[in-house]
């Protein structure tokens, strides 16, 4: 049975002290009543160990926002999957459109990152999605298919079953534009169909597919009510505990 998940991606925000305070506030807000979904916070690298320690035993799980495509060695500034795992984090966000666009992460690099994350028993939250020009040209299906085929459809059925997908229309990230619930459902159903074609219906039914792209307390309930939308990968709205909690409460 696939899980509903609300994951926050803090991006490059919050000092260590601010991040710990935010995680603590969220922990207290969620302590009273267990949420009806999994809750993950994707923090900057320097926060991981502190936040993982703080949230241990709570409903909150911790994700890194990236990890390296190399195992170890002379790669100044890089953080390996093994390092991420050692902090107590359980998830890693891979393939985010910002990593693809600003840091030149190719299909091949992402393929390596996914393999190393799985090798180190991290759950990848693998992001796919199209830019505005591709959506306007009606190429969104083509784009997400290519992204899946090039970076994760090489996995065995067993390993593919360990990943979470996040569909993020790049044109809706931080722009205030949001895919309509119909657009979100349509492409999520298409993605699930691709998984069924590759790995079978059971694997497709068990894969959580999150929506990312200006999801907020006002539209979360409508987006999450779609049968193929299993939660959200939340950017800006995850930086305020009350807003993030309101999105979690949409389940």
C-alpha cells in the first residue's frame, strides 16, 4: 500500500539555529495528534545531524537535499550518500529541477546518485517535471518519460520499489503558478501508467508520487484529493511550521 507523504524542501534557507528552531516547532505541533501521512523535512547539509537527532522518535523523518555521484575521495565540497546516512537522515531529494538547471546534473549523474543512495539505504525522492516551454508545446509526457527512463528505469523491480517520485512542473516552482488539480492528476496517472508498463501494476500502485510546485495550505486539499497524487514536495510553505502543518492536515 503506497504512503501519503508531505515532504518539505527548505532549499538554501535557515541558519543552523533557525533550522533547529523550526524543526522543534514542527515537532511540537505534530506531537498532539499523529498525522495521516508521512512527514519529511529536507534540510541543508549542515542541519542534518542536529535535526535528525532532535526529531528521533517523532513522526518527522529527515532528508538531505542532494548527495554526490561519487562514493568518496578527492571531491572538495561534495557530500556522499554514506555521509548523509551517517547523520541519521533516511531520505535524499535527487534530480530537483534547480540541481538540473543550475548545477548541470545530467541523466547519467542522477542515475549514479540514485544507485549510491540505495546502496547506502537512503530512500531517494526523485524529482521529474517539465519547464514552461515544454508544457506549452504539450511535451510534458515526453519529458517525464525521458527523465524516468534515463535515471531510474534501469533499477531492478525491487530497488524501484524503494523510491518515491515527485512530479514538479518547473514552471510552477516559486512562481505562484500551480498546476490545476486536473493537470496534476492527469500527469500523475500518466507516470503511474509508465511504471506499470515497466514494472507491473502492483509496483505502480505501491509507488508514492508527490506533487511539487507552489503547493500551499489553500490548494493542498484539492490537489491531494486526486487518486494519483500521494502528497507534496513543499518549498516555500515548508519554512513556516504553521503553513507546513496546515498542508499536512490536508490529509
